[in-house]
C-alpha cells in the first residue's frame, strides 16, 4: 500500500509540473485566406533585418514579411514585418514588444488613396513555430493604430511562411 501511495504521489507531482515556456502555436482552425481581389505573400528570410520599413536587407535576424496587394484598388499594398533571433525554433512576440516597434513594422502604400499619416502597429500578438526546414506556422493578430494609439484595424494572419532568399 505504501508503494502504491508513493507512485500515485510521484505521478501527481510529475503531471502537475508546468512544461517549458514554449508558445503553443497551433493551426487555430483554418488557415487565413488572402483578402478578396488581393494577392498575398507569406515569406521569411534568414540573416536579414528591415530598415525604414523597406524590403528585408542583410542582417542578423530572421525576418517574416506578410504582404497583401489589392489588385482592384491601385495595387494598394499592406505589409507587416517582424523579426526574431536566428536561433529560435519558436517565438512569442507580445503586445508590448509590438507597441515598442523594435521587432515589428507596418507599411500601407497606395498611389491613388488618401493615406493616414503616422499609422503603426500598436499591439496584438505574434506566435511562430518552425514546422520543417523551410516553413514556419505563424499566428499573428496585429492591431494597427494612430500615433496616439487609437486602433484603426486588426490584421490577422494564420498561415505557413516559406523561406526565401533576400531580394
């Protein structure tokens, strides 16, 4: 009886211990689709960085780049960039990190649209997990807002990103 009690107590302790702090990245139902009348790319680049919200450039990080181009409205482009360390096999970018602007960026460009100035990511969450040598599953919800942090839009991406070579 003493042995059984000891086994039960040890089992309880082992199963109640918290597992590692790795983010749980799952397929959240279905993959998100590209917005209507748009073309989307879901890419990432190793040994990259981004500056002034332009295309990824050579650097010391892994840069993920989502781009949606609306083919019916002046090729209006929405782009989100975010980066993580090259050594990571998974990551969790918090709302505070997004708001600080150190690991993420946003660009909206449109030749014939009235564009709001000073629009930026102000919150949300981005989680990623490597699924194989050239693919990552990314769950992102990025809140876009004004310079005074008033929310304007939320961009949600639940998609596999594919490794590309730097342009």
